[in-house]
C-alpha cells in the first residue's frame, strides 16, 4: 500500500492506494504466468506463444481436457511432449506439432492424472519455451 498527500487550496488530503494484480478465469483451473510479464489468454486452457515465450508456463486442468497452443510469434514453433527428442511422456501433446504464425491447435484429450512437460522441439533448451500441464 502506498500513502499519498494531495494539497488542494492549502488543505492536505491524505489517501491510500492499493495496487492489486488479479487473474480471472474458471476457479477449477489454475492459469499461472511466468515472471516475464506475459499476459495469459482469457481461456484457462490456452498457451500463447509470443516473443519466444510460452504464456502461461503452467496450466492445471481436469482429466479429459484438451489444451490449445496459439502461435502469436513471428516464427514457426513445434510443440511436443518431453523428453526431447523422444516426446514420449504425454503423446497427446504431440498432436499439436508444427504451428505456423497465427495458427492454433489442440492437444489430444489429457485423460491420465499426471504432470506433462512440453517444449518447442526447434528450441529444446530455451527455458521460456518450456511448460507444464498438471492434469488432476
């Protein structure tokens, strides 16, 4: 909280400003963004790719959910399941594969409760292009 004083006509007026950041969305799903300041999609099941960054980097979903990857970057990306290069942990994510500029694709149904890591196959070591889906 920050306190401020405003002088109006020789009179001091005091007040308090509270700075609050909030993320909206369905309470059954958790949509968190990394500290890079990216803005998550309004959909709690969508990853946005922009400026070589996945946003958010973690999504929590119920079993049976499909997640969407939306490429808003200036280059092609290839989203696949971990580990690199086998892509065997969560094969449902491999359905996304290549995403041209402006293109969006969905994963298969994520039916097994687990954590699924994913990465951009063309940038497998770039931390900002890695993420996790927690399936509950």
